[in-house]
C-alpha cells in the first residue's frame, strides 16, 4: 500500500523537487517562516479552489467554461478590467480596517467578533457630528466648564486612590486623567459649538468621534473581560445586537433627517467633510470609472496597517499586548498588567473597526443610512477571515483584504455571467478558512518535527566530535 501511494505521489514529488532543493538551502529561520506563515495560506487557497472546481463538476457545470465566461464578462463594457479593479478596491477598503481590528485583538489572545456593532455606532457618531448644527455658544461654554470640572473631580479621586510608585502612603494624579480634565472642555466646546467650525476642521472631529465611539463599544467587552472574566465572544455578540437596535432607533426617531423621510437616515454631513474618491485622485495614473466609490480611506487604511505594525512590534505597549496573547500567566509573572492589556487591546480593536466611518460616511453615503450601514457592517464578520488568512500580521492583512475583496467581486461576476449559484463563492470563502485552520496545524507540526530533527542532528554531531577529540586529549 505504501509503495502504491509513493507511486501516485511521484509526479508531485518530481514537480516539487526544485522547490525542495531551494528550501533546503534556506537558513533554518527562513524555513520555519516559510512553513508556518507563507505555505499554509497559499495551500489553503489552492485546495479551496480545487474543491470548488470539483464541486462544480459534480453539480454538472464545466469549471473551465465557467472561468472563460467570467473572464469574458469582466471585459464587457466601456471600462473593462478597470471597472473590476475599482470595485475590488472598493470591496477591500472596509476589510482592511476590520481585518486590522480583529488581528489586533487576536494578537492579545482575544476574539473580537463585534466589529460589526462597533462599525455601526462609529458611523452614526461620525454622521451626527458631521451633520450637527450646534447650539448657542454660551450653552456650549457652560456645558464645557461643567464637563471639565467633572473630569477634574474624577481625576482627583483617581489620584487620591492610586498609590504612588516607590513612595508608600503617597498618591499621585495619573497623567491620563489630567489630560482628560484638560482636553475635556476643549472637545466638549468643539462638539457642541459645531456651527462655528468649517468643514475642514469638522472632518477630523467627526472621524475622531466615530473612532472614539468604536473604541468605547469595544472597550466595554474588554472591561468586563478584565474585571469579571466575562468571555469576550459572548459579550461582543450581544453588543452587536444592541448596536443594531440602538442605531436603528436613533436613525429612525431622534436623529432622523426629517419627519417625512421614508427611510431611517440622518441629515447629510457638511460639504467640507466629503473626502475625494479614487477616480479623481488617480486620474493621472489610471482612468477609473467615475461611479466607483473607492476613496481616500483606502490610503488611510494602508497607513493604519503600518501604524499598527509599528505599535505592536516596536513599542512597549505593543510588546505587552503580544506577550499577554502568547501566555497570560508568564506575562503577569513578568510584571505586565494583564487586565490593562486586555482592556487596551479591545479598545484599540474597536477604534480600528470604527475608523470605517471615514469610508462609509465621508467617502460613500455622506450621511448615516441604517439599512446600508447594516449591510456594510457585515464586513466585520468577513474581517475575521481576513485576519486569519493574514496570520494576524498587518502585512498579511493587507494582502488578505485585497484577496477577499476580489472574491466578493468574483461572486458578482459569477452571478451575472454564468448560471452558477452566487452562494458558491461564500462556500469557497468558508472552505478557505477550513483549509487554513487545518493547514496551519499541519505545517506547524512539520516545522516542529524538522526543528527537533535538526536539534538531534546537532547533538549527535557534537557527541561525535567530542568522542573523536577524547583520544587526542588523552
């Protein structure tokens, strides 16, 4: 039986022979990186497409003809492949943000399944600030002063109950709450007196409000996890339902554009909050269809990927988050505050998911439209697949976001140009994740076995050298 299997695998081994020679010539560190990082997603995608082709054949479809039909359909129209390229960029933009959000939580050993809810509250907060007409200045100042006094009182209380490091019996005022007491009045004045702000200043304030709302929505499960040990998966799922109901109510009643509006939506944001779209930005490089809604937020997402990489791998706080994700007990023994790291990771994850408000509100709809926002928030679940395929690394997340953006567009091409059910693409996404999970475990074991074999070989070589050297010493 083993000889028969070896005979069947002979073509594969012959094709793989050049690659195995190259692999053997690599340093041990690069070999492990290749086995545990690069090969699992590539094999998962290849196996998933192979299973998809086999499934099509069993269902009576011709896989080759389907590929030809999709290829021809992608070229139809005035814009041809440029239309497909623009739509892939459009699909990849929210996946970039949600993939980074899920990956940041995964790196701390947390599973943020609530990115969809964080997106909803962030988009509503951004749209409200962007469309808010403000109140009288004296009211704004009064509320700002009261808010500042309350923040300072909270800071004083926290300082009185926080022991000063290295000085027994002494207390200090934490820097964070001091900053809160100083910035609180400023932020309150800006938010409440928005009428005096031009659109260029309101844009960062509105996006900041959306990011803050997403961070708050993510910090609640983090606080419950750190404080009471509540499981973040259960809490974030519940928060998704709460966010959907709350934003639906607010967009239908108190924040609705007008009583005569037929759908739940807010008023339009001010003109200066509308960010440019890629067809205008890339006009000198490539001519994209003017109806493509991909916008500047794609570049912001790429910049955020770099920022997340710097934060997680080149700062002390990022090191603490990753240490907690690898082993909470060891991290706590090393002096890392595990509860604070959990809270920070979930708040960071929520903030990254909330940053999608820049795309949805400022780049696409220019308002909050609840039905469209609810559909848009489904990208939060797909962000889990993006993070898994990208191995929770910002660089991998960028590649995976564009790959899944291409898959989403592939579903549209399949639906329009073939008789194949569009849902097959959803099955393909699930199969990719299934193969990825299995492949990660297989290649991890292969890497461990290879490392153990190399260690045994090294020990054997050392023993042989000592044995040969012993007579010479004697």
